[in-house]
C-alpha cells in the first residue's frame, strides 16, 4: 500500500480545442488557380460507349485530377476557379453535349411535335442568345420581354454550304391545333452571317397566350442541298397576319430535302408585353381561365355536408380530438370483442 502511494501521479495536460475555422491556414491573399488545358485535351465520353466503359473513363479522369496536388489543394480550400465559358466550349464539342441536347428535346416532346420523329442526330452546336436575355439552353425559362429583339446566332459552318434558320412553336396556334406558329425564317445563309440570307418571314417575339402555361420555342439549324426552290411559297408577305404564320417544320424539311444539324429551344410564359404585341398585330388578345364545372361544385358541396354531419353526434357538436377518441374507442371495443 505504501509503495502504491509513493508512485508519482501522472501530470494531466489540458489541450485547448480550437474551432475548425482556426485550423485552416490563414492566407493574406487568396491565390487563384484556374483549370489548365489538360481538361480540354481529355475525352471523357464517346458515341456508342457502354456504361462500364464510361465508368472506367470517369475513374481514370478522377485519378488524373487527384494526382495534381495543386489543383486538389485549391479545391479543398475553396479557391479553385473554373471558367464556365471554357467548360461550355468543351461540353458542347463533345458527343455527350450534343446527345444531352437531343435527350432534352425528346423529354419536352420537341422532336415528335416539330420534326415528327422521336430520334434526331444533332451534330452541330447551335448557340442562340437574345440581346436583352441569357443564352437559350435546353428548355430554360425566358420572359417574352427578354425575347423582343432578333437573337444572335452562331454555329460552326462550311464555306461551300447554305443554311436555314427556323424559329417556330408547336404550342399556341389559334387557327390549327396540329400546326406550328412560324416566328422567324431565314434561308440561303452563307456561313453564320444571317444578314446575307433571305428573310422569308420577319421576326415575331414569343406570344404565349394568358392561361395556357409555358410554350416551347424551337430554333432549327437546317442544311440546304442548294438554294431554296419554293421561296415564294414559304414567304410570309404580311407578317402581322397570324393566320398566315401557320407552319410545319416537318413538311418544310421533307419538301426541300433539308438536313437537321442542330437545334435549341426555350420556354416562355405570358407577361404584359404579350398584350402589347397583340395590339400591334391588330388582333384581340385571347385569355383562358379555369372554370369550375358543375360536377366539381356539387362534389364539393356534398363533401362539406358530409363533414358537417360527422361533426355533430347526438345533437351536440364534437371537437376534432373528441371525434378521434370516439373512433379509437370504437376500434378498441371491436378488437376486444
């Protein structure tokens, strides 16, 4: 016992725990680390690849990036800057980017409603941007006020080819429910300079009717085998006449033997600028509202009467908690029997 008391007591050292934000290295100036050119030179996907092949490529891609200690440290401490313009240019040139555009068009039923088919091979990236709005990208939502001016269009082109640009919508045709509305048509474009082409239908901003939800507006890039033969048949002399803008992109492609190269589309909903556009067209603006049917009204009244009848038991009003107790008590008695 004496020997045990003679043992020296261990000294207990208290260590102050620092919060997590003080454990990070303090830097006076945060460095900027930008993605290198390795990302642009690396092909991640390819057409017709299996899932296992894509998974192997993704794994190899992650290992290559983790081996770069400088990039990994920048990512861990949140000062890694990724230029979106470079990533977008890489994404749109790869086969996976064009495949996603076609998949999004199929998801929104653009392919069957505009081109009459469920599959389309998109081989050329089509860039569309309105002067007062953002880029058109895979069915994003834009306001009609942002789409009031002619958009800026660019795409990779060949000097010995002619192209056509079509802007149409499969929704909102007030005269024919199965047809489109033509908003813009430019043919015989040498390269991507639309000013040198022939404008057969002048630009009309989106006019989604109030109460009809979102409308799809599709830009189609078509390659011509030669100059348009039936130019007079597709020209809209009076662009203010909505009925003359009845259109079918599928029939236009079949008649002129055109090839679909690229597409881009967005969605728009009604706003105040739509009414002003209808005034310029000298056309009464249609408005659709939701009306309650008689059947729905009667079912609502019957349900209200049923709930009111259930609320009274024995000539007195019973609260919600009391009703629950009564129900549970009835269940327990039934189970006891």
